[in-house]
């Protein structure tokens, strides 16, 4: 017998709007004893069936909904979801010449807690919820069915798993282990990805559209690429004919890879520098030394992991953006991003406005950015919109 979850009166509203999360406070009672990640049926307070989801006894998000239809959660279910996600991306893949893309963007693709990135013939899975973990075998079977030529690797080494009562895990799920240099291509640029050792699943696919949009700002310019990781924006800047690109990161392996990626693409390395430095300190040093740039790219890691961290995060974003403005030539371009989901676009815009006041510069927003098109946002799940950015002219 499938266990049943009955909601508090009124709490069915978000489910009827097809939002996939049920919080513990919204649950009136549970019938049966569902284990970690087990499939449960969800009913309203009058006993009307609403949805089927996965039970997370240790998380505030107590149920993550798999489906609003009366269907089994099995290999066939995952095959259908994966095929739908692939179909949604086919035209983007063809348009941008992608051999690396996000195949499954978790809740946004109807698979809560499951992220799958494809790098050439490797599928890299990140399973973040108890339900995702419980369905791992069915998911892997489905991936083998949909992509018979692909290897499957797991990168579930993310701290949020602990909130779900899960251990961290990485390793081969099917086929071969990846080399530390799986080559992908996007918009004609080649990028080597370290699937087992890189950040997240190996690469920041979500900034692809913003990287491409950056190309038009850099021709003949002096560019500072802060938080460069394995090259990212810097590779696009070289493609866009920047006069000079200074790439900065604190990770030496990332910088080594960035240089190697520039070489792989045949770019003129005399135009590029790869600097191991703390961006916060380097920007102050540049400001104090009177160094000036035409374009500053600011793509920091997530500063806010929880609501409690948001105030501190706002200070961090304001600080680096103020410093970036101070080292821009009059009329220079600031390309700035925030991947903290808790910081919405309006708040981010306000922070840039505060930074402009402190920097004593007039700042004009000229373009807005979001996560790349293979990271779609389901209208029922607005939380899926997490990455935003602006192009600003700093007068
Ligand atoms: N722009 C990149 C992704 C950036 S991810 C792309 O397009 O692919 C954020 C990067 O910031 C990571 O590589 C991390 O090593 C680096 N980082 C974190 N804190 C830093 C700091 N204080 N100074 C410099 N780099 C930092």
C-alpha cells in the first residue's frame, strides 16, 4: 500500500497551481510509514487525490511532487520526462552548436532534486533529494534507454544532501569513467571539462548565453574577467577580439585549465593573462594603483546559500560592484551577475544602484541577462529563475 499524505485545509492551493513542494507545516497527517524517498500519494483535507511525490522525512520540504497524473513512478516515467526535456532543447542544441548542455534542470523539468548535465557522451547526475536517491536505479535505466551510447557519472557531492539525510557520493553509474578533459563545444568555442574534479558537474553551462552576449562589448578593449573559472567569459572575449584579457580566479587548477582552453581554441595567448588572486583584494589594488579597464566582468560564486546569509551577501555584491565601477574608464562596460536564487532581479538592481552611489559614478542599465536557454523556468516554479545579470554603462 502506498502511504498517504493529507494536507492542512487550504494548503492544496499551491499543489493545484502545480508547485512541486509540500512543506512539513502544510501536512495534517501521514497514513502509513513512508521511508526515505518513498513514493506517496497526496490528498487534500477532504481526501481528494492531488498528486504523487517523494517523501523526505528529514527535510522541511517534506514531499517533492513527481506527477499530478495518476501514473507509476518507474523507468517509463523517467524515460518520458527525459524525452520531453531533450525535445525542449533540440533547437537550442542545434542553434548554438552544443555538445555540452543541461539535460534536466530538476523541478523545472518535472524531476525534483535531479540535475543532469551532458558533456559529449557523458551524462553527469546530481541527485539532491531523498526521492531522487530512491529512484536512482529507475533513472539510470531510463538514461540508458534514451542515450544508449552515453556513459553515466554521479556527482552527488553537494552539502544539501545532508539536509535530506543522504551521504555524499561520486562515481561511475554506467559505462566508463571520464578522463579529466572531456571536450565540449558551445558557440564554436571548445572547452575541456573535468567531470570528476571540477566545480558542480564540471562546468558553468548556465552562463553560456551571457558569455555569448558579452562578445559584442569587447572588440579592441581591455577586459578584466573576475572569477574566470576555466576561462568562460575570457574565451569569448578572446573570440570577440579583445585587445587584452586578464582572467582572475583563486583556483590554480581552474586557471591552468583556462589557459589550456585558450590554447585549444588557437587564441593568441599574448593577449591573455591568468592571474591567481583574490578578486576582493585585487580590485582594491587596481583602484589604488589607478589601473583602468574598458570592460569588467563580475561573475562571483553564490554568496547566499540561505536567507540568513542574504544581508552579508548583499554587502559582498555591493562591494565588488562598487570596486568594479571605480576601475572602469568613463563610458566603460560592467557585466555583472548574481547566481544567488534568494536575490531577485529587483534586489540585485538596487544593489548595483547603491554601488553606483558609493562609487560616485552614473550607471545606466543597458541589457538584462538570465540563465541560458537550456535552464528553462517552469511558470509553476518561479524559484527556477536563479541567475540574473546586467550590462551597465558606467559613465
Ligand atoms: N565565470 C565562470 C564561472 C565562475 S564560478 C564561467 O563562465 O565559467 C566562480 C569562480 O569564482 C570559481 O572558479 C571560484 O574558484 C572563484 N572564486 C571564488 N572566490 C573567489 C575570490 N575571492 N577571488 C577570486 N576567485 C574566486
